[in-house]
C-alpha cells in the first residue's frame, strides 16, 4: 500500500525489493532537488523549500476533525473549531497531553466554549506522546476504534507537511486531509531573514528527513510479525 505522497505504508521485510526501491526514490529525490537548486538559483530554491513545509489542502466533509496537541489556546484549536462549526465533521477531537491539573484538550474546550463555540462539537483524546510520531501512534488506535475513514488533520502551518507525512505513514487506512492553521512564527517565503522562521525551517526539515530515512523504516521492520 502507498500513500498519496508516494511513501510506502505497508510493512515490508528488511532488504526487500520494495524497501530498496523506497531508498532509491529518496536518493533520486535528493538528486532532483540539488539539480533544481543548480539550475534555478539558490534564492528560488530557498523559497520553494520554505513553502513546501506548508501543506494546506481544501477541506472536505470528513468523519472527524483532529487538532494536534501543542497549541490549545491558539490558531490550531480555532481552525478546528471553525471546521466543526461549518459542518465538515460531527466531532472535533483535540489531541491532548497533560497540562497542570488537567489536560490540554479540556483546557482548549473550556477556552473555546467561553468564546461562543458549542461544547457539543468537541471531545478530548488524552495521551502522553512527546513527538508527532508518538502522537500518530497514540491516535491510530482511537481512529480505528471510531471506524473513521477520512480525517481533517489540523496543525500549525509550519508543522503541516511533517504531520501529513507522519500520519500517512503511521496510520495507514485513513485518508488525511491536512489543514494548516496560520502561524505568525513562520514566514515561508523569506524564512532565512527571520530567526524564528529559520529555527522552524531547519527543525522541520531535519525531522522530516529523520522520519522518512530512519524512523519509518525502523518501525516497518520492527512491526513485522516474528
């Protein structure tokens, strides 16, 4: 099985032809990027690489809106709330880690309802994940339990490409439509001129590379039944 973005999501044995082809594709992609950089000029490529991190798709009716953890008073939860209010899904599920004496999800729901959003729209899913991959693995069982087939995945714009890749790789069988919420800390068109944008650019690209080249292949191999 393959995702829309071409990454392998089926569990493959080590040294299989499929896994070898996957590594070959990654190498070819890197070669293409370097070639484009040489032909088009570095400034254009810098802008394109910055804009690539933002993956915002057109919302469509779905079984569930999932708002990723990490921004429970900001643009992520408001974007998720608006999608729910507009009727794109019957439930907005807020992915939630512990926060003080409660969880981020409960805090976000209280915050949103105090600003006029109906409480019935929201549910909180609690976990202790400390990375996007761990969060995807934590949510995978809940998505399966609910029997969802299509999810509107909401996160900050700078994090949207990586989240899209991670959830497609680690939650096969679900169609994810990624919605990037506006974020004033990242400016993709001129990221190299702003310290906050530079930090997010290098962090996201490093983590994307780590996910694609190391974490997912390791997970795929370790998941093979013994």
